[in-house]
């Protein structure tokens, strides 16, 4: 539960469009759960499967969002 709580504490600090929001950390029995924002749409694996690979023109916007999210997370420590 300590790891999940630490992840939740870090998640509370992060507010960025490229990062899913963390709302809470719940422990049920021996299992800890992070309560997170529900995001609609398809995930990156589905995009890769849809294009049978990932052409640069499709990859670039995803890479930009990933990098922006990492920069925001890094800036919060």
C-alpha cells in the first residue's frame, strides 16, 4: 500500500493534459488501487495495431504528448 500511496501523492501534484489525474488511493484487503481519471478513446497499442506499425506522421503527436507529460512530471520532482 505504501507504493500506491506514494504514487497517489505524486499524482495529486500533477495537473497536465498529457497526464491522467489521480483522485485517490484505496486499500481493499491486501490490494491497493489508484482511483484515476477515465480517459475515452483508443490507446497507443490500438493505434499501432490499426496502422500495422507506427508511421512517423502518426507517431509525432503521440511522442510530443508523452514528452510534454514527462517534462511536467519531472518538473514536480
